[in-house]
């Protein structure tokens, strides 16, 4: 009798742990290489339970990392998943840089139900200078 009672308690605990929705955060970019001054979209996609409160970071007019500036941001897409039990929100950040270098964009934190979450990895981002032809300056 005691064993059945213990097994019942363990089964309830495991079911409760499995019922908690997993929260995922993925960040990616359209491209990982641009010329100085070009713009690219950095996207953060959060997948959570439908009734979770998701707060995306406000980064417009700031620097993500030294040398990489966020020009604007907007919510690109909100999706309903699993018959309305889950949702996915994608936020887009238009970024640029005016210094040629190899940058690392760190994982960006989002808030879900007043808890911080972020993607597992940062992103490498290369900004290059265009080649300038100083010999044939009158060509154009």
C-alpha cells in the first residue's frame, strides 16, 4: 500500500514537471557580414505558453555592443502554436556599424513572467570596409 502511495506521488510530480511549458529564445541575423554603414536585421524569437507575459528588450537608439548600433526595432510576427496553447513572438532589430571589425553580439535577455531568459549563444558579426581604387580615381 505504501509503495502505491509513493508511486502515485512520484507520478503526479513527474506530470507536473512535464506540464510546465518550455520557454525558448533564439536569436539570428539575416547575414553575418556587411559593409560599413549597411544595415541588417537581428531577430529574437521567443516561444512560450500562450498565457505567459513576454517582454522584449527595448534597444532602439542604443549600442548592443561597442561599435554596433541599434537603429530601430519592431515586432515582426506573433504566432499562435499548438492549437492556441503556445505562442511565438519575433522581434526585429535593425542594426549597423561604422567601424570595420569582427564583433560578437552577446545573447540578448528577454523577460518571461518576470524571469530573464536568453539564447544559448551569441552571434559573430563582421563589418568590412569596401576596397577603394586610388589609382583610377577619374574612372567614374
